[in-house]
């Protein structure tokens, strides 16, 4: 008996359901439920999507267009120069010097902040009294606005009325120009290390995720505390350290703190920034607001954006063999 004959017999039976012999209907309750879920998803994420498009994508596209022009923000007499700004950038020694100082600052500040944050996390992870209070006090500097932190350090290290020089003169030493070369770079590093509480909190979360059974097994085998930390804790914290390295690098090359630490001078503050603290973003700020070269400054920002992508990709590539992800095998199915 063929399939068609079976369907005819099933349809002729009085007790056969009405849908017998017919293909299932397309759609139905399951499809409508899926559509409602999709609409709910896009409805709840639409504020972020709209904000991302208007506040991130649109400005980036606008800056890319400006990088091909001589627009100064005011005069209507601008013109399209194509890759002229990028060719000028390649031949600008001031730009490359500022980029080199920004790279040196990132290479110095990121490891120091990660080490300081991890050390603080190890300390406050121990079973000590008032542990929650210490965690709060150490994390407080990280929530201070950068403007407030910069002005506070500026007052603290002021050559004439700063508390740091007040302590030095009290013990018979000469006042030091902390906000001028060659000391200004060290003050800038101190502002980064002062806010290491943010790194501490992330490292603390990673430490609490390390299984205690591994530490107990290492102690039973006679491993020292340093060997346990180096061979167990650090490898299991490698994803956290990678995250802090990438985000710290991106934040350090975009720092604008030297402008807040600059001594009082002209209204732009550019000429008063010490040479050692004249980083890449300071150069961008000078081109935008001191010189009004919107096109050239936009080209500088797009070059920085591409460099950050390249450096981030290299970090992921060269750390792929030393980063260990604790993934549940069931999650792969």
C-alpha cells in the first residue's frame, strides 16, 4: 500500500483526527513565541544600540571624514586633502616622540599597576580582621574622579605650597619641582598606582575563583607558598591578567592626566606640560584645542585606533599559549 492510499484510509476513518493526512501547519505557537522573544530582546537592547550608534559609530565616521580635510572647527574655508594629513603625520617627529613616550608609559605603568593590584588582592584575601574595611579603603581611590585626583596630586606636589615639599623642608631638604622634568613622570606613575584598587578588585574576584582543593593538595605535597602561588594561582589567574593587560594598555595610551598635573600657565595648558609627560593624547589635545587642526587631530586619533587594534591582536596571539581558561567540558557540547 502506498503512502497516498494510507493517507486516504486514515482520512476515511471516522475516529481519525481532522489533521490526519495533512502536513503540519507552518508557524504556530512556537514560532510566535520565538518572534516575541526576539522583539523583547531588541526592545530591551535598543537604548544601548541607539547610544552606541549615535555616540560611538557616528563620531568615529565623522572623525574619519574630518581626517581627510583641513577643517578647523570654525572657518568654512576648508578643503579636502585626501591622505595629506596622514602623510604629514608620518613625517612629524613630534608625533612619533609623543607616541614613543605614550608607549613607554604604558609598558611601565600597566605591569606596575597589575603587580600592585595583585599584591593588594592577595593581602585582603587572607582571613584577617576587618577585611571588608581594608578592601573598602583600598578601593576608594579608584572611584575618585580623575579630575579630582589630578587636582589633588597637583596641590600635593606643588613646588611652593605642596605638602610633599613641606615635609622635605621640615627635615632640612630643598624643595623639589615635582611637576617639572625630570620628576613629573614619577608623579604621573604615582597617580596610576594610587588608583590600583580597581585592579585589586578584579584580581580579588579571580583569586576567590581558584579552587582551594588545589592549594591544599600543593601543601600536602610540600610545596612552598611562593611555589603554590607561581604554579597554581598565577596560571589560573591568567585570563584575568590578560584582561587587565589589554584594558590597562588601552587606558594608558589614552591618558590625559598630564594636563591636570601641569603647572598653571596659558589657558590651554599645553605649553606648561613637561616634555616627559607630553604623551600622544596631549599632542592630540594640542592639535584640536590649541591649534584648531581638527583634520590633523582626527587623523592622529584614527592612527591610534589602528595601533591599539594591532597591539591588542599581538597580545592575544603571543599569550595564547600561556593563558588557561577553566571551561566546563559540558559547556562545549
